[in-house]
């Protein structure tokens, strides 16, 4: 056999050996039992004890090939600048604002980055042992710029303009809960106040859960928190239920009739109604008849409140059959003539103090009416 044939035969035997079952244990069926040959030591298989381990359960931190990990980073709060402990800035110079920012950064051991569009202004500083934040505020005010922390030891400086503010200024989001506000109109009033006084534009109302979501700068958020706390404390001091008493006195030819008193219990921003009187039949056709209510109608709402006062909006209506036409109506069988007068007003009452809130006159009968109201807080919210 030639040397070449011997080499080919040897190569063929190696290939056969590699493909033999004894060498390809990785391809065996996992259900097959391994047989132990004499003189070899079998590997011990740990016995199952207690509950069987679920192959789908993995220890914390383990992952399985083919699975996708959905580990999202936790939401972070606003970046806070943290200078070296005990940092005090002492600086006296008359130079560009860029030089001033960099000099303050060297003393506080912080990095200062500038917007490529930033144009420095010449300023004069005389700082003596002030805090880092106060020093940066002075430079920002004089140079008409603003800064924001990028990391705990780095700030970014840009020109103070609406465009740059929107582009670079730090934003935070917070949700405010108003437990004592039950009306959507009240929630809208609070939002209008935030937009007008604090100039916060990104506000989302959720009246169903009595909350407001605000996105603003840290400075605006601090003012918003103060405003919300003051509103909630004011509502806790007031709120609750009121007893309103209306006394209606009719004056006829300078003779006062005994006043009629109408009392109602009402909660803020709810409408209370009082109806007294009778129903007068009105013939609408030969076979049909309807009824008209005559008497007194009072509708009242508590619009706002303070610790000692309450503001009301009310309507008082008085109706009756005209006395001049009553006899003729009864004789002829015609429909009665209904005489009606009403007034609507908004007033602020001192709690517990009666006050005349309205006078009106019936132009037909020459009767005049005087309305006196008293408000008492009967129950306060905890």
C-alpha cells in the first residue's frame, strides 16, 4: 500500500470515529438512560427532594437564552448640583460673564459647559463668602443668562430666552391632589391661577380623581407646591355644610306682614331649592288642562367661602293670581292671570349675622318685598 493510500485510509477512519454514537453523546435523546461500563465511575445525579423545581423558575439575575429582558431604568428625580462641602465663593472681577462662570466653577470644583450660541456680557462682581447657588444667580441675573445642572458637578449655561428655556431648562412633573375640591369649575379656577400667577403652561386636569398634573421648572414647581398647600389648608379651615335662612317680608301700603322664613341646608358649590305654594289649573284646550305653580321659589348656591364669610348666588321668585283679575276670572271661567316677580343677586354674608340682601317691588300690585338672609356654618370638614 502506498504512503498516499495509507494517509487517505487513516483520515477516513478518523472521520468515522468522530461520527460514531460513542463520540456524539451531545446528540442523544435526553430520554435515553446512560449505561455504565465496567470499571468506570458514574456521575451522581442529584435526587429531587421536596417540591420539584420548575424549569421555568430562575434565580434572581439569571436569564434564559432566547428570552428578552425588560428591565427599564427607574425614573430619576431632577438633577441636583452638589458642590464640595463648605464651598464659599469669594470673587471680585470686572470681565465677561464667561470668565465669571469659569472662575466660580474653579472655586467650587465644578465643570461649566456653554451653549455654542451663548454670547458673554461684561459684568462686575464683588462676592464675599457666598454660596455657590447665590453666586451663580448673581452672574445669571447680570448677564441675562440661566444655568441648569447636568450632573452633580457640571452645569450648562445658555442665554435667557424663551427658545433656550424650552430647549434646555430642566423640567419636573408632579401630581397634586385636592381632597376638598369637588367641583370641576373649582379645579379650573386653580388651573387658571397657576397659569396666570406662576406662568405654568403644561397642566393636565383630572376632575374624576380631583388631581392636577403639572410639568414645570423646579422654581415654578416650588411656587406651585406653596400655592397648593395654601389652598388645601384654607379649604380645611372652611368647607362643610351651611344653614341658610331667608326671611321674606311683604310690605303693602307701608304695612309689613309677618315675615315668612325659608330654611335650607347646603354644601359648597351645590344648589339648594325651596318651593312653596299651590298649583292653579289652566285650561289649554277643551279637553286638556295643565297646572301652574304659584307661590315662592328660592334657589341658592354657595360659590366661595372664607373662615368668616360666605358668598352666595340666589334667585327669589314670587308668583300669585292677580287680585284685580281674580273676580272677573271666577265669573267668566277664563284662565287666571298669573302675576310674577323675581330677583337674582350675588352677595357675601358675614357668618351668623343677618343682612338685607334684596328689595323688589311688584309693579302691578304695588307690593314690595324685603329679603333678609343669614348663613351659619353647621359642620366643618376635618
